[in-house]
C-alpha cells in the first residue's frame, strides 16, 4: 500500500487528503512516498514536486444498507408496495 508522509525537523505526519501535500509544503515539510517500507522523497518546499505530482485515489463510497427480503415482503403485505 502506498502512503504519503510530510516530514520536517520536528516530526512527521501521514497525509490523509490530497490537498495536504501543498499545505505541508507551505509549512516547510518535505513530502515522501512510502511503499513496502521504502520512503522516497517526492517534494521539497524549495523545489516543489521532484516527480509528477501524485493524487490520492478516490474513495469508493459504499452503498446504503441492503434491504432485507423480510422488509420488502412486509411492505407488500401492508399494501405499501406492489
């Protein structure tokens, strides 16, 4: 799994949202790409992105609760549904 980390002298933080990359660069942090325990520098505050700027994958939303057959049958029996 790929993750992104903002690092500066006093610490580091894992990034959770795409827009955080610019926010942390503006605060003086360098951005690293972490994959399989290997960290690669991808951006610095002075030089910007050293590689093509990555984007976070779009989160897939889950569907709402699946209605049970019993709920559907109940509505049919009550005449609420055909």
